[in-house]
C-alpha cells in the first residue's frame, strides 16, 4: 500500500485529472449537470414505485382469499379477508385526506385574510 491509498477524498484526482480540491473552471460552473434529476426521471421513479406497490397488493389479495364474517352498523355478511382489509384501509386514507384538505383550506384562508389586512 502507498500513501495515496489513504488520501482524503478532497485530494483524490477528479475525472479531468486535476484535484477535486481545486476550484471548478468558469465554464463548468454554468454548465448543467447531465446526471441531475428531472421531472421526467421523478415521474418514472414514481411509476416504478407504484408498480411495485400494485404487485405487493396483488400478492396480498391472492394470499388472503378466505371468507370472514363482517358486521358493520347492523349489516352482516361474509367477504374475502383481503377485500375487507383493503376497504378499511382506503376508508381510513380518505378520512385522513379529508382532514388534511380541510386543514390546508383553513390555513389558506388565514393567509389570504392576513394579506388583505
């Protein structure tokens, strides 16, 4: 091993052969980074995450097909376990989304009122 093996990252040569500790050239400061994220790349990441979630959801539904007894506000019946849990989760998410939307509207009204005063 040599002393260069333990050099700090700031002393490591960059791609152009200079030191990373040196200041960037004037032309490179204004040129856009070709690896920088964009809206399109963010969209594709979101699509991939959603596809993965749908696959996991499909596996969950296929593994939980047994019938369960459901009672709610006087209604009784049998339904697949996965469907029952998914309906409960979606209903909970809608309640949370409605509460969040109401809070956002309340804050927007307050800001609008304060701007006019």
